[in-house]
C-alpha cells in the first residue's frame, strides 16, 4: 500500500520503479529491495488490500496482519535478460493506545530469486533477509461523523522507515511519510476510501538517496454477501450451511493504486535508470469467517508503467493474507 505503504521500495509489481544499475544486467539483482506495503482492517468493515491507506482504517483496538505477496518481473536488453520472483512476507501489529490514536509497527521478510542470462550463460541467485522496519502513528480525529449504518472520517498519518534491514533489502537511510486518508461508508454495504501519501527520502552513508515518492489510491468496496443471522431451525441443510459460512459477510474490492517515484541520486547526481510513474488496478475479495478474522486475496494488474531508462518491469503479482483482531 508505498505509506504502500508501509509501502514497498523497489518493487516493480507495485508500480514503484526501481533504481537502475548501469554496469551489467547482472547487477540488476541489487534492485530487488523490498519494504512491503501493509494494510489493516477494523471490525467487519471492508478495507483496502493493496492501498497503503488501509493501514489507517483500523480504530481503537489491536490487530495483527500477515500476508504473502508474490511479484514477478523481467527485463531484456541487447540479447541479455534478467527475470525474477520476489516474495514479501511482513508481520504487522497495530495497537490502539488512546481514542482516535493508533501506532503501527511492521517488519517484512523478503525472499528473492533472480535468473540472469548474459553472453550465453545463465546464473541463478537467491537471497533473503529482513527489510527495513517501519513505524507509524495514526490520528483519526481530523473529522469524524457517524450515521445509522454509515460513517465519514478523515485521518492523518505520519511514519518513519528505519534502515534496520539486511544490506540487499535496505535503503540504508531514513525515510519519512505523511498523508491524509478519507473514508466513507453507506448503509453498511458501500464503502469508499481515498488517500494521498508523500515520502521524503534521505541519503545513506554512501551518499545515495532512493528519491522522494508519492502515492494516491481510490478504493470502492461492495458487500458482495450480506451478513446472515445464522442457521434457522427447520430450514434446509443447504440454507443453514450457507448461513454458517457467510454469516459474517464477504466484500468485493476494486483498487486504483497510483504512484510516482523521483529519480534516485548518487552524490547529488541523478541516476538516469530510476524513477517513473505507475498505476495498478487491483481487484480483490475479503471473506470474514468470524468477526475477528479476515481472509483476503488480491491480484494487482499494471495498467500504466512509465519507468525512466532501463528498469525491470512487472509481469504478474498476487497477494493472499489474513488479519486477526483482538
């Protein structure tokens, strides 16, 4: 959700372009740097899956979320090629410490498999490790209005990414994110979320900066299966089985996830093979087996990918995960 919060850095499937490496295609392995976007859900409300704004949609409580996101990318140039698969596995925890206030901590673990073909030779590389940790504070009191079966809310969020990850999965520098999130619910059936986040990047010890970035998201959601009252005495087994399975509901979600990434810089000089813009269209579904557990699945589809210079481009991506409320 890039926050994506809680965004990813260097993920071609996220629509956020990767900094270029100019010597050989083999050096593109260094581009596999991830910090996973993480998203959260409140009690039984439809929530964004990919959009980082989903992070701020949890109110006054505690939550654990984990998921696996699988991204495939490729690049061909002058008869050489590089392709790879990246697995992002974050663990995220939300704690509501005061009305209208939450803190969020995220620790991703990343596995990357890359195949490089140069001069008739093929090389396989596999690396794994922890990515940079992220910490956020959310405030839900900018504007809030509740109505029967609905709500309108404007929230603010501020976050810090600390360079705690392994060398291959860390920027080596601090980054700071701030943003606004708007959410609307109507008759407990229609939901809409939109957000805008901007991230300020700093230089690491090697005088390298991965560049500022911005994200916006628009996320409509629809209650596909209404909540049921549960099994009814005297009703058929099929009706009661359906009621047991879907008594807490299921939501159909369609996300529009836009991103802009500035050029990376090295000692103040722009890196030409870095930065760009992207747009993902991400259909997803959320199923509530209970009022404390959410199961979700999403398939981000790159609609626009405008990268600067030579960079790996996204092929396919999907995400499957769960959220546990306590």
